[in-house]
């Protein structure tokens, strides 16, 4: 009779670990959607947008920013509870701001437009957004979800102006309500995806001292220009 061998007890299942919202927190803090946007952001945004459409019987983007924020806030709160999210106060506020910007504003570009230290924004496809600050061009950590997301923001910029951009007219110039100049370009002219350049309207005009500090002018050149103006000489400004 063969020996009786006791079977080993079954291996217990690994403990269920609740996923932290680190990925969401990182994206929310940076004010970006990322190349692979957090599903949480899209989930909450879709819930809020759908409820707005059902309640208001109109496109949410037709709301003005202030009244829109007041309407969206309770809907956002219900969507967060429904999704079972546990967020810190900062995470909740940042997620709310991102969703408001995407529904009512200019999406990922909104915080850059609100930042008065930024003078220019250059979008080269969905994942490369450069900003000019203090005369220096740097790559920001802000991103769109994809090419379609960039196109939606371009259309939102152009809609109030009665302008459009499509394959038959792939490049367009426009102005934002604050006077900022916008140039938008899409394929086939744009190789890396839709592009947007926004030259922001400065509320505080630059002085000669600012241009010297930024390195755009030298002190000697500023004196030369000043002498030309005082002498009533003809001056040609070109480029840009």
C-alpha cells in the first residue's frame, strides 16, 4: 500500500491592495492630461458633461465661466462620490479646475493663459507644449490627450469668431477676447499634429529696461534707437 501523502494547503490569495491615486495626483498637480490620460479624469469629466447636457438641455461650452463654475461644482461633487474617489482637498480642487477648464475654457492651455508670467504658448502636437517666460523658451509638462483634443480646443477658440479650420483651409489667424493673437495649423500643413501658437496680450507693456534684462536689447543698441527717435530718423521694424 503506497504511503499516504498529505496535500499541501492551498496558497492563500494575495491580499487586495487598494490602488493609490498617485498617478492621478501627479497629473492633477501638474495640470496635465498626459499622453495616457488618467481614466479617472475622463470618467468624472464625462459624468459632469452628461449631467450638464441633461439638466441644461444645451451645450455646456455655451456657459460663461463664472456661472458655469457654480453649476458644475455640485455636479462634480456627486460624480466624485459616485466614482468612490478619495481625494485630498488639493487633489479635489485641482481635478475640479481641470474639468472646468476642459468643459468651459481652453482645456490644458487654460492655466497657461491665466499665468501672467507666460508671454507665449506654442503647441506642437498633443504632447509638446512650449512656453516663453521672461524671454526664455522652455518645454512645459502640460499635455493634451491626443490630436483630437487639440482640434477641439482650436475649434473652441475659433467658434465665437465665426472662423473655421479644415483641410481646405488648414491655417488660420485669430484673436482671443483679451487681445492675444492665435495662429492654428492642422495637417496636411502640420507634420506632428495640430499646432497652436498664442502670443499673449501683455497687460503691462515691456520697457526698454525689460528688453535689456531679457537679453533682447543691449544697452548700446537701446541708446542707438533712442538717438534715432530723437533725430526723427526713419526706422524699419521687420521680422516676427
